[in-house]
C-alpha cells in the first residue's frame, strides 16, 4: 500500500479522534447531570435520569445515530452530519458514564462525608472537594475503557455520512480493490490510538493517586 493511501487514512483518523474527544467531553458533562438526577431525592428527576440511562444503554448506537440524523431536520435543525454524529455519540456515552460515576459516588466512604459535615463544609464544598475527586479517581479505569469503546464505536457514524477512518478505508478499498491492506492499516491506526488513550489514562490515574498521598 502506498504512503498516499496510508496518509488518507491518517487524515480520516484525525476526524475520528476529534469527534470522539468532543463527544466524550460533552458526554461527561451530561453524565454528571444525569448521575445527579438518578441519585436525587426528587422522584421526577430520578425517574427521568433512569429513563435516559435505560434508553441510551438499551438501544444500539447505530439506531440512535439514525434517529437523531433524521429527527433533527424534522424539528427544523438542518445540521452537518458531523454535528448529528456528535449529538448521538454524546448522548450514548453520557448514559454509560453516568452509571460509571454513580458507582464511583456510591463507593465514596461515608465516614469522609460525615467528617466534612462535622467540619462545617457545605454540601457543595463537600461535593467539590471530597466526593467528586474521589469518585473520579475511583472510576478513571472504567471511564478510560468507555472512552476506548466510543473511539471504536465512532466507526458507526459513517451511516450518517461522516467520512471517518472506517468509511475512508471502505471508500479506498472500493476504488483500489485492496481491501485487506487498507482494513489492516485502519485496524493498526485504531490500535495505536487506543493504546495512546490507555497509556494517558494510566498516567492520569497514577498522578491522581500521588496527588492524594
């Protein structure tokens, strides 16, 4: 395979990484809200949060992407395919990240929260300085695994017209009749990206552990 073809795959991989980073970041913000709703004492918020998680965890990302892609124009939002892809991926990963965070918050030692209350810390200060840092530290491995899953699942956005890594490999294979080489190269690029993400996650986990020692 020529370097020109490989470079086209690398360029497409840049879009894959960009879409994934944006979606995972937005998803994390949304997951915090959903997690708070699920753990809320307010019945309506709790039910709404659980319904959100159940829907986006219980249906395939492919179906979600197609629903969003065809739904947005129906409500007057004609957006680029990339935006529809980001919306779909963000909502999907938000549901998974919310459950991960919920597990992290549930694992925070109650003694620390009680000690914070005895020291006069407000609920917000306790959340910001104790509950959130500990929950994130406990869930970093699971959050990194979810990030890797979303990177791999980003190949599905090709169904809404986004030419990311997998779609580029398909298009090049159809025009050059060299599918084995192209898909092997695409697989190698995916592997490298995910190994980098895993290494960064491990480094972040160690830094947070050192920061609390």
